[in-house]
C-alpha cells in the first residue's frame, strides 16, 4: 500500500489517497503470499477500490479526525478533566476547530473500568451535547456508549453517530435502536468486559480473528435492519489485546479495507504507546500517538480518534504536504 500512484496498474484504495497494485493474501494455515491486484476476484477487488459512502455527512476521500471528549472521572488519560458540563463544553469548542467529529463518552472503557449506571451516564453526556447544539456547534457528534438508553438520550440532545465499543453486543436493544434511528454506527472489536478484557487475551490468529469477528458483527447489524452504508468498523486497538496483538494489527491495518467499509483507528495515548515510548503518564504520549495516527493514514484509514486534535491536524497537514506536494 502506498500513498502515491505507483504505475499504470495502480488502483485507488477505497476512493481515497492511497494506491495499490498488489495484494497480500492472508489465509489460515498458510503463509502469506502476494499477487497482482488484477488476479483478485471482482467482489474482493470491489471491496478494496469502491469509494466509501459518506459517514455522518462527511466525505471520506480525506482523513477525518475524531476528537475524544471523556465526561468521566476515571478515563485513563483525561478522567476528571471535563466532568463538569461547562468544562466539557469549553473543551469541545476548542476541539471543534480541528476535529471533523466530536466523540462524547460518559463511561470509561479503560482496562479495569467499573460499570456506570445508565442514569449517571446520561446525566454526564446528554447535557453537554445539548449545550453544544444550543450554542450553535454544527460538527457531527458521536456518542460513545454500549447502552441503548444512553444513546437514545444523546440523540435526543443532538448526537448523530453511534460509537459502540461492543459492536452492538452488550445491550440487546442497541441494534433495534440504531436501525430505527437510521444513524451511522461504528462497530468496534472487543472481547469480554472492560473490567476483564486484559486478563490474558488470546487469539489463534489476531489479524484474521478480529477480521472475522467484525465481519460477523457487520452481518448481524445488517440483519437487524441497519443499512450497510451506515456502518464503519474499528479493530479495537488495546481492547482485549496485548502489546504484541496491537502491533500485529497496526502492521497490517490495511487488511480491514477488505470488509468494504470505512475504518476508524483509535490508539491515542494507549498503554502500548507508553510502554514502547517509555512514558508512564498517558497525557504525555502525544508524540507516539501522532506516529501511530500517521501510520494509519498511510494505510488508508479514513478516521483517526484522538485526544490531541490540534496536533493531529497539524501533523496531517504536514503529511499531506510532504507526500502529495500540496499544502492544506
């Protein structure tokens, strides 16, 4: 995969900024091998090359930045900073200057996190979303929740995208709500509960296991009445994965374009960045987070979920300038 055309046989990846001419084929029980893209069957090739549908009103022919706003006391990086509604609104307005989407969450999903009651999660998130909308903010807002009642309150307040870390598996009512709402939905891969997800996670083949699990969740969402064009996927870096699992997934992120949907990467400030970068304090992991974000964009990932919005936007502008020779 490359961010520039590499010859007459190059194909644009998902209608975006990356190009490819060959495909690495991954199969269970067989070593990976590379073939010319032209040898791939039409359905598989279409999944890789067809432009992605707009998501939440945003075209995906350029990388999109999702800013993280955790209205929680215990999130691993910014817990407690924006728990009060006025502080959250101020932070969101600052983020909106560079973010394409604001992702508001009221329950921490860090390893070891405790359950938050629906009423408390609603009290944390809905007033912030409502205040932003009443203040004239037009940036799409996603609600980061696994609970249908929380999503329902958030959409009533002005949210327009659902970001479910359990891919609609935690709450039996979430799929029906999403189908009825007709909203864009991000399906993230995770295993177990946030409180136990890092207790010795194991995979037969983390790449193919995560890929197959997401394919199953896509099918389930469509069967529940959610239009496939409204779905996006997230491989769930750090959710039920060891450092080694995360690195394997990041190394071959482009695999997930084979599912034919927009891909979101959320790795900002996560523990593996601190481990590799020798930084115990999550808030100081911005440089490593930028490196991972740019790696994702270089593999055609359409949406990057980050804490450091302004810095990521600047990095993307420079990346575009040096790779494309175009400023802005």
